[in-house]
C-alpha cells in the first residue's frame, strides 16, 4: 500500500556529529569494508533509519575502485560512508584474504529485504533515480512484495545531466528531507548516487541513503538482471557486457586491469610479504 508523503520541516544545512562506524573487516585498495553480509546490512540500515540517523551505505565494486582513483568528490563521499559492503566476486575474493566472514552484498539484492524490514517497522521509503515510469512500476512491485503495508513517502526522477553537486541536487535533498522518508533508495549509478548521499548526510537529513544502482530498473522490468546461476558464480559482469557491449567494454577493461594490479602486481611491489587472494 502506497501512502502519501508526510509533512516535515525543511532540512538544515549542518554537519552532524560523526556516527559510530562499524569495525573494519577488510581493506581493498585502501578502502574499508565494514558490513559482512546481507543480514548485517539490513540490520544496520533499519537500526539507523529507526533512530533517524543520517547514514549512507555503499556497495564497493571494481568499477567504484577505478572511479575512486580519479574522482575527488567520489573519494570524499567514500571517506564519510558509514557502511560499506562487498559488491561483486572480485571484491569478495580480495576481502576474504583478510576476513573469511565477508559475503557478496549488492545494492540490487538489498532492496527487497530492506523494503520488507522497513514495512515491518513502519519506516517510509523514498525512490530517487531512473525514470518516472520505472519508479512507478518499482514502487508497485515493492508494495506488492512486502507482507506488511509499505509506505512510499515519495519518488522523483532527475534529468539525464543531473549534477549531484548542483542546485537540482539541493532541491532533491530538500524534497527527500521533507517527505518523511527514513530510507531512500538512490538509483543514479556511481559516482552520482554516492556523492548525492554524502551531501545529504552532511546536511543532517535524518535518512539512510542506500545506493542501489540499477536495482529499481530491475524491479520495474526496465532492465533484465543476469540469471541466478551467473550471479552465484561471479559472472554477472559477463551478462552486462553481452547486454550492452558498447557501454560496458571499456569499463570492464579498466576493471580487469585494476584487478590484475591488485592481485598480481601489488604483492610483487610489497616484496611478497602478503597475498591478497
């Protein structure tokens, strides 16, 4: 059941007190992962949302690592992330050398469990990104697939050239803050969604911003996700490459080169003192 937005006072432009971070479980290319699995991610998000704590949760993957090396704004967002999961088989592989507890936890997989948990706790959610049509279908799917009455406080779809640091982003943050939502699913893709989330949290918006990439498009049927067996065997990248080779080829070349560096060259440069795989 989709309920109407709640009325809240406008957000203030403040910097909140630092939230207590979960203990770091592993570092990949210098970036910390502090959420081990799906269960812990859902518990952390729901706890923060129920307390009205400004929070971000990011899902680290190889594409993020590539972008982190060239984008100062993206690095700043990650430095202030409260929760980070391991998204993708390569990140899990690199992480497990340091912590055997880490499991693959993607933004796409988080949406439905979080929606169910939010509905059970009566925590309204907000959908931001994608297209208006996709958001409408995704909202219907979320409402239909939760046992409790899920409250969708609002949704909005930005233009293609959306700047997460521009005036349109300021207006979007204000709408989300005023909606009464306690969880916001950001479906903009990296690094826009993470930069927007970090800016909202820096202003004290009492919302947990969950960066989910194409998850809402998957729910809406606007994009088709890889079959389950490909997801389980770390081959989802191959499905995406075959589905959109023009867009994905260069991205995955960069990812493959970085993965080779992290697994082969980095240990050599350290003199073989440790092995990341």
